[in-house]
C-alpha cells in the first residue's frame, strides 16, 4: 500500500509542477495596470505596510523568489523583478507577504524560523543516518531511531511551512485587490497562480509524511 501512495504522490507532484509552470507562463503574458514591474509592486507593498527596512533585490533563476529575514531582503527572480505581469505581481506580493509576517511577528513564521537551524542540520545528516540504520537495523536499531527522529523534524518543518505560505498568499491577494493593482479578473488570475504554487508545498508535505511512515514501518517490523 505504501508504494502505491508513493506513486500517487509522485504523479501528483509532477502534475502540480506542470500546472504551476503553465499558469506562470500564461499569467506572465498578462500585464497589470500602471506598468509596474515585480520590483515596483514589492516596493509599494512594503511601503503600504509601513516596512522601510527591507530591500528588494534581483536573484537569478526561475521561480527562485524568497524573503530572507536574516538580511531583510525580498529577492525576486528574473521572470519577476523587472517584469510587468499578473504572475510577477502575484509572486512579488507573496514574498512581501512574508516580510509583513516577519514585521508583525506571525506565529507560524516564527516557529519555522526557529526550526531552520535544526532542519539544516537534520537535512545534512539524515540520509546517511537512515542508510546506516537500515543496514544495521538488526544489531543497532537505535541508529534507525535517530534517523527517524531527524526525518520527523524535516516533516514537521514541511507542515509548519503550509500555513506560512497560505497566509502570505492571502495577504498578497488582499493587498493587490485593495491597492487596485489587480481588479476583478486579474485578481482571480493572481489568486490562481498563488494557489498553484501552494499546492507544491502540500504535495511536498504529504510526500515527506509518507516517507516518514515508511521508515516507521521498517523500524517497527524489523524483527519480522
């Protein structure tokens, strides 16, 4: 049964990624009013929310946008930073949504930030520890237990990420509509683009949970 779940999640992941790519390409061809680029949208959203200590920067790649709370920067990718489109506006506003979360002390974001150092450590070692645990499961099952604990931490991080991403999109859409940068149909396009992006996090979290369950079953059934 667990293998069918893995196959289903793999298919869902491919479908979601393909859908996101198609929608981003489609909405990248639809401009928003005022001729504003992603950078302009980000700067305005930060200003409207009273945030003056966050810089907007360009970063390479496609859909590689992120907010960095450490150096307080909103980093926008090539297809967003200097582009006037619904997709660029939606992505830029979403990343600024994280900046707003940080400014107001949004609980799930604070929890995710607190988990980052531990998850970074876990991600670096978990694969090797789990491999050793599987090889030595009959003689040293504690190693497998440590690996499962580390993997559980990364799974928790995936699920904590969900409300953070969903809330950032909610803030983004509300502000885009309120500011008049998108209206009616273009607001729906922006919402659709961000919804497609959110699904990638849902699938990732479910995939991580399924993998955790698999390792737990291996550990529990080690003497069978």
